[in-house]
């Protein structure tokens, strides 16, 4: 349980009507049967923490603070409903039903771990229009597909094994997503061994220009937006690194991990076309904020400017 009162920083007074925030046991008291008191409380704190940090450092507009309640209240309600079911199950005492303990708890494993937590549309989660953006040329035909069928808007991005381009190391993709308050634009570039390489290079220039517009907000160096690229071609046949510029060495990855150890293709698991690719925006808490076509930088810019402050430097 904690409170945050009238917040003021070098960027001005937070004028949002919500000046007091409650988290944890202050808003969801329940039995200990699911062991979720600490888990959900920390999720509350993390959700609020990155938003407060973004506002106090001037990265984001104070309007994002209203999403704390709209995102976390439904989770608290779901927790209490599940707690009632679990408590009722346990109070039956020794019985045939109670022997099904493990299978019963397995129903809630994704909620308990937090990976199924899904936040609805808001200023920091795009609506269904972006989620269902079709590959270029589809024109909304029924046979067209979502740009990333293995990801869900508002839900935390899954992690799969990939190869880091710079050193051939197999890593979980989540290792590139440090909790440092930054937003990420993940470029699923597809197969760069084809003529698409030039297209992606031009895209990189446009995205870097966009990211520089947020330079200096909340970070001593660099932008509050980080660019990460995951291509689908063999790592050895794709040369993307400039030996004179090491800024991107830890931000370029290949879907080539299966060549080195047993695993699933990240592109297949994410449901991204190797031909079309896509753009994904991740919030500082790694929840998917936007899904869209690879070359639609305009929509990315429009989404970010809806809640982020441009640099005045």
C-alpha cells in the first residue's frame, strides 16, 4: 500500500485530477490461497512506477497517469473472482475434487505469472485498427492476416531465442528489453538477404530521425525511444554492422537460433511474415503497445505523439 501526492517536477505540476494512487492490499485484499498478494502488488507498482517516471522526467504527458486505474482495476477484480473460486475449492476438504489440485491451479497459471495480463485500448495501447493492420497490398481482403498473430495488443511480448548479430550469442529476446524506462520500436525486418535490405536501411534512417525527436527526455544520453531490429535471414549471410559505429551492436538480432540449439523460430512463434515484416512498439513494461506494417512510420509517429512530449532542444 502506498500513496503519491501532488507531484511537481522541473517539467511542471502534474495537473491530472488523480493525485493519490493506491496499490496492493490497499485495493485488493483476499485470502492467501493463490499466493498472489505480492505478485499483483508488484505488478501494480511497476505499472504505476514507469508512468510516474515518464511524467516526472517530461517524457510523457500527465494524461497517461489515468491509465493506471483503468489498467490495474480489472486485474484486481479478476484476482478477487479467482480467489473466490480457489477458496471454495479448498473448503470442500478431502474429496475426489480436491485430488485435482494441480490441474485446478493450472487453469490460473498464466494469470498467476502475469503473462496473460492484457490491457485494453488507451493512449498507451493502440486500438484494434492498428492491431489488425494488413500487409501492404491486402486492401482488407478476408484472406489477409494480422501483422503479428503471435502477439496480443496490451499483453506482454513473449520471449523466444534469437541470435545477437554482433557476437553470435544465442539469447532470449527479452534480454534486449532492460527495465530502464525506455520505449522500444522493434523492427521485424524479414529476410534481408533479398533486395529488401535497401528498404529496411531507408526505414532505419526514418526511425532514427523520429527517435532523435525525443532525445534528452529523462535520459542523460540517447533517446527515450530505442530501436531494435530482428531479421529472419541467416546471421552469417547478413552484414548489418558498421565497425566504425558500435551503437547498434546489442540491438540487432537474427532468427537463427535453431542453427545452434533446439528451439522454435521466433518469427513463426510471433506470427510475423518473413516477406512483409512489421513494426511493434513496446512500452517500458514490455507490453505490446502498437502493431503495424513495416513501412508505416507515419502511424508510429502519430501514436507516439499522442502521449509523448517532443524534445525542445
